[in-house]
């Protein structure tokens, strides 16, 4: 319960293929060489970090953050240039998934306070006396996206019945992370995002364990 925990991870990805799915049709069925390209939606760089530390007594703070570079998406002309009745033609000398979205980042946090009643009996092993969270009594919030709700706070671990009050949030800075980029060159939204990931989300809750 008094431990400071720090974790960080970086991943570099170079994933390529020649189709975006089982029903993906090549732009030119007579020239498949231009179909090999980066996998759609897979970022090249991924970075994540998490810090969990006690503040005072049974109050604990956890913070996490993530960053990913832009992801590939396909660019098409919007017309049937080669006359094959499929409107998936790409500009000349442009490979599949040549477009890139903007990068995205997110910061989440969790503040918790734990207390309990009764003394848990000492055990020499097995499953007796292990603290097991059983339910969340109240949650207030909206939106979506990930948060640090899984990084439970410490304190009162020796109590038979343990309560934990917490407030957690994702996208604390309310960052606008764009998604849904249009790759159709004839569209007025070409190379522009058409949606965004979840906005700031705050959860209030109580965890009870025994």
C-alpha cells in the first residue's frame, strides 16, 4: 500500500499487408504490386506510462498517459478511373494506405481513499482472508474511452471489510483526438477528420471488498 510504482512502455510497429480485410478489392486487379502497404489503423509509434504513489495515509494517486503517432488510411480518387465498376481507384504512383491521421494522446488519473472494519485473521496460505473487491456501488460520468479504473488504491489491506472511495477520469485535459479521416479526393472532407474520440470522463465510485 505504501509502494510507489512507475511503468513505461514504448512500441515501434512496422506492420504491412496487401489487403484491408477479406472483402478488400484491389484498385487494379491486373497490377497487385501497388497493393502492398502499411496496415490500416496501425500506428508506427506507441508510448504509454503509469505512476501510482501514496500521498498521505490511505490516500493514493495514480496517473497514466498514452501517445500514438498517426495511423495509415487509404486515399482514392472518388471516380472509376480504370472502368472496372469499382470506385476504389487511387492516384497514380500512390500505394495503399498512403494517408496519415494526426497523432493522439490522452492523460487519465485516479484518486482513492481506503478504510475498513474488523481485523482479517492471519493465514498461512491458501485463499482465506484474501481481499476481493466485489462491486461498484455508484458510478457517475459520461462519455467513453479508457481510464485508470483498474489501478486500485492501497490501504486498509488488513481489514476484514474494506471500503475504497475513488474518483477517476480519462482524457483529463479534454484533448480532441480526431478519427474517421476521409480519403476520398472528391469529398469536401478529404483528408479531414469526421469524428473524435471520447471527451473527458469522470467516474465517482465506491468499492467494497472482504
